[in-house]
C-alpha cells in the first residue's frame, strides 16, 4: 500500500499549515542527507520534501486530497511525478499514456465530454429530422412544388434557369401548392 503525504509527515488530514511546517522541520532535521549518518535517509528526505511541497500549497493540497479520495473510491492511487520514468523533479510531467488518461478521466473533463456528446447527438438528430421534413414535402405525394414569385406578373412560376429574366432576378425558391403555380406557355 502506498503511503499518503499525511502519513509521510505523520500528521492528520485536518492539520493546518503550522502543524505541517512543524512536522516537516522535525523530520527534515532527522533525515537530511548532510545530517543523517545513514545514506538511505536521502530517499526518505525526498519523500518528506515532496509531501511538504504538496501539503503546504493550498491548491496542490486540495488537488491531492481529491486524487486520494478518488483513488479510495475507484481503487488504486498513483501520484504523477518525474520528467519521465522515475524522475523526482518537482515540476516534472508524467509519461504520455498516464497523462492522457488523467486528462480524459478527470471529473470536469468527463462532464464536458458527456455534455458535448449530448449536444452533438441533438444537433445530428435535428439535421436528420430536417431531412425527413424535406423528403415529406418533396417525395411523399404532397402537392407542393418549388416556385418563385414573378414581380412583374405577381404569379408563382416554376424555376426556369434558361429564362433571362429568371437569371437576372436570381429569386429565392419557396414551396408552394401546385394549384397556385402558373405553367409557362
């Protein structure tokens, strides 16, 4: 089982900044590589420093608490560290596959993805419905046809792309009942 930063510093989760500083000072005095006689204390000092760095920053502490809570809920806890595999640099980034999983499965991003999916589905559905409406008008025995209103005569006429007057006016076409449309002679 992985120790949490709270366990590393030996404090409770409700500890304030003063308690965190106090625990860090005591442990760092005991485990600092320049002070400690045992060389294996260097790794322990790095863990204590990382725990202090995370818990002393309010934003990082909240993020850390959220990660621990999710890990307890979904099983498994991995804290991102290092420039690549095994680096202990504080500003390091995780390997790409793990980073991508964290990006896609953060609660905020999951909600955005779900909302995007719903709105995309509704948009596509509205496009399909519009197509069905046009098909009903054109192909299902309706008595409506596309026509344009001639401004000179005031009558509805069928489109005639070869007619110079039709070309000059470039009118918009409307669906009109077949009875209203005048046939050209």
